[in-house]
C-alpha cells in the first residue's frame, strides 16, 4: 500500500441475533455459500489486521429481505517510533 493509501471494504453484515457460529460473531449462509460477520466482528478484525476505521456507514435504501450492507473506509494504523 502506498503511503497515505486507504482501503474500502463493502460487506453484507449479519444481525447479531442470527449468529450462532464463532461465539456469535458470524453466521454461515449456505444458500449463497458465504460467511456473514457482525459489524462488531468486522471492526475487531480490522483492528487486529492493523487498520483503523476512518468511516463506517450502512447502505441506505437497501431491500429489507437482504442482509444489510456496510461500507468501511480503512487506513493503516501508524505507530509512533
């Protein structure tokens, strides 16, 4: 990544009430062969990977029968040396 570069992530998010796998952090969607993570789990994974979340927003006007989509703008954490 270039200095000052950012990463954009767009993901379906799982409602925490539907998550039974991974200590309640994610769910398996067999119909779409996908893993859906909660917003909190995404945030924890980004921190663990060394990123900070600059902005996070839920996609507006999305059909109610589809899992919500969130967009995350990430920047590398810079440690003071």
